[in-house]
C-alpha cells in the first residue's frame, strides 16, 4: 500500500532513481528477519531472456535423478523438495518479491533440500530481491529484446543480468562457476565475471560443444564434448534451443562432479515442461502447440523449428503484453507475418492499456511483411475466441501455434477505470485498472477442439 502511494506522488524518473535503494533496504531487513534462510543452501541461479524455466527444470531433474536433495523456483512453479512435486507459482513473478521468496526458501530448507535451482530475473537482480542469496553456480541462457520498458536500454538490461555472475563470484564459499552461451554476443562478457567460466555452444566456440546434432519432432540427440570428455545426450524436448538448454545443464553437472552416465541419464529423464512446446491432441488431423514464446528472439527460434515440420499451413495466434516493451510488438508481427501463413492477433495481458491499440501495433508489423487483413491477418481481441477461430480454420496437416501464455493460469484485462487511470504508473493490484481472469491456454485449446469435433465437454 505504501509503495503504491509513493509511486503515485513521486515523478516516475525520480522513483526509478531511488527504487533500487528502497528494495535493497527491504531485502536487508527481510533477510535479517528471516535469519538468512538460504545461507546453508547451494544455490544455482539461471538467468537469460529465453529458456530459463526449461533449463532450471533440466538441471533439477538431472540432480534429483542422481539422488540430490534439490528444490526449484521458476516462473511456472515452486518445488519445495518435499516429495509433493511442483506447486503452482502463486504470483505472476518469475523471481517473486523478497518476502515471498525468503518465506519459501525457509520452507525449502525445512524440507531437507540441500540444493536450490532459482530462476533469476533482471528485475530481481536490479531491485536487489536476491541480495545475500549464496549463488554457487550462475547460468546464462541467452540475451535478447525484453523488459526495456523497465531497464530503458539493452545495456542496462544486460548489466542487470550480469549481476548474477558477479554475485556468484563474490561467494567465496561457493564454486564460483559461471556457465554462459558462447554463441550469444554477450556470453563472453558474462563468463569474464567469474573465476571459473564455462562457455557452451554449437558453433565451435567455447569449451563445451554439441556435435552430431540430430533433431526430430520429439527431441534431439547429440554428442557433447568438453576436452577429452564425451556425453551422448538424448533430449526429449523438441527444438534446437533445447540443445542449448541441455548444454547449460551439462555444464552444471560437470561443475558439481556428476559422471557422464549420470548427466546422460539425468537429461534423458525429462519428458516435458509445462507450457513449452505442449501438444494438445483431441484426435484432430492437424497439430496444436501451446508455447510461452513471447519475445522476438523466441519467435525467430520457434518459427525456424516449426516451419520445416509443417506439412500444410502454419497458423499463429499471439498478442503482446500491456505495460511491457512496445517496440517488440511490431517486430513479433513482422516475424509471424513472414513465417506463418495465417496470423491471428489477440490479447495477451492488456493490463490497463488499450488492447486494440496493442493489436494495431502488432498488425502493422505483420502488414509490413505482406499480410492482408481478413485474408491472412485477423484481429480478434477476445483470446478464447481467437483460439476457436484458429482451430475452426485449421485443415489437415496444418500447425496451429498458440503463443505467449504457455503455463500461465490467468489473463490481465482492463478494469472499469483503466482508460481514465492509465496515465499513472503500473499497478496490477488496483481492480479499477486491472482485472485478473482465470485462463489456461491448454484448456482453451482443448475446449475449442472439442467444440469443432462435436465432442461433449
């Protein structure tokens, strides 16, 4: 409540200047209040633009398959390491606020976990939410165009992400290992921030390389080489981007001291990650895939993977969130306009922003790539209706991609006073500005399929 009042009375520029110090003070007080609950845990932090949740899940699964007592906190869920499995993340934050974070770490500690895999965002790092978290290994997946609405510039965004590596390096009791993507332009910068760097890739750069890569619609096989060590990997997660995510997990396994057999078995033991390349099948003669891709970089990767596997048309359904980087909207529209046969633009999380305006921004990019309205470009604001529209127009051999929501269980729409109050700073907790509705993309897709096929709900 106090923060909401302060944000309303202090100019945005002034608030952004003092905000990190307020968060740091809060983190210090909360750590002291909770007794520094992570101090005896071995924490593996994973940051990047895309692939964080999948990489966290690969690492956690690999460690658990080999007898390690491990917990995990990601965008999707919190796994307390107590045997109950992943529990839904009650917030819409990848790295939740410091109070919620520390209370959950206390519960993780009480469960007997010795390791914690923690998905760590640029917001959490810039706002010092993870101050005093004893990271022993840092992982960087990749860096792209995201959250510039908050950070202002790509350089600020990158600097915030790199804080994970500098914080890891300061932990003299830890391994001080930093694992970074050698094929990403920022990878070397991250690796240079730690005492023990590991660079992984597929293009000949770095000291952990994937070779003999074979991709299938259901996953991949490849050989990973690091010096004289070889790992014969089977990954059941489709897409070349999951080769990179697997390499990051291999780097973690090597740093901890797992044997090649343990690493191979650990990677192979994971069958899927919720909301990531999730197939929805009700017996139809076309393919429906739900994925969390919501950045230009993830669009580029996903369309590149799906296009060659598409026998007929590729139909893409997606939106772009309100109160987030506006520049990416036209970029996403342009990528989909180029690579998909049909583009259906819809709501993602408008929050208190004019949803039709967001759709127009995306559509401009798609039109620039050659799409024409009511022919192969459709603006359908209501997301369940957009999903039904895509399902209804799909033909044998088509692929329907439902992008941007993935695992999420809600959608944020305009409140009754959204238009009048959107000049104020973001506040998703004000019901006059933002209303939270239950929404699950897989359920929406399944409902649409059953409606088309004439099945009972």
